[in-house]
């Protein structure tokens, strides 16, 4: 079987496993996650500078091997 959505299903299972047990709390967390995606990951003129800052700060925290300092080489 070759499911084109298999990787997305795996990610969904991983996310759901981290949600609170209470259904209302879990739905609230998911709604906030949607807001984060829409605000920071969806290309928009007003969010572009924030993404640039995140990428710049991530790149500056890498060591000479291109991995975070806490990662095993």
C-alpha cells in the first residue's frame, strides 16, 4: 500500500499523543496551533520579518558541523 498521506497521518498521531486528556483542552490547543500556523507559516507580508528572525536565530545557533551545539556529532 502506498498512502500519499502516510507521513501526515504519522505527524497527526504524534501531535495528538501530546494533547491534554480533556477533549475541550485538546481542542483549544489545536485551535491555538492553527493560529500559529496561519500567522507564522502561511506566507503573508506582515509575517515575513518574523520568519526571517526565526531562521536567522536558528542558523546562528548551529555549530561548525551544522548541528545544534547540544546534538551528538
